């Protein structure tokens, strides 16, 4: 499974794709993301939305933020991915 990160202001979205690059329905998925920028850290709970997982930060996500995604599928498989914005 693959995740593609998109941010806009306070919004964070991960498009979820299978190994072939096709969108995966996220119904039943759970997830969170840790956003680290300098000394600031925020954990954001994500909600399923079609083929994406979405959440809202308290502040706009900084351009230099480190982002760690933790995701669990409806079948109980879990994974983690790290991104740099």
C-alpha cells in the first residue's frame, strides 16, 4: 500500500493507493499523524474519506515539518510512513 501526502493550510490529506497505484477505499481504516516542526509536535487523528485519510491541524503545517503517518486497515494490518514537507 502507498500513501501520497497533500497539505493545504491546516488540512492534511493522505491519498491511499494499492501497489499498482489504484485508489483504495478507506472505509474502516483508522489513522493518525505526528507533525513535528522545530520543538512543536502535534498528533492529528485522521478520518476516512473515500480513498483518502484526512485531518485538521491546530495551525498551518510548516514547510519544513516532519510527518509520520500511522495507519491501520479494516483487516487489522498496520503500517507507518515518514514524510518531509
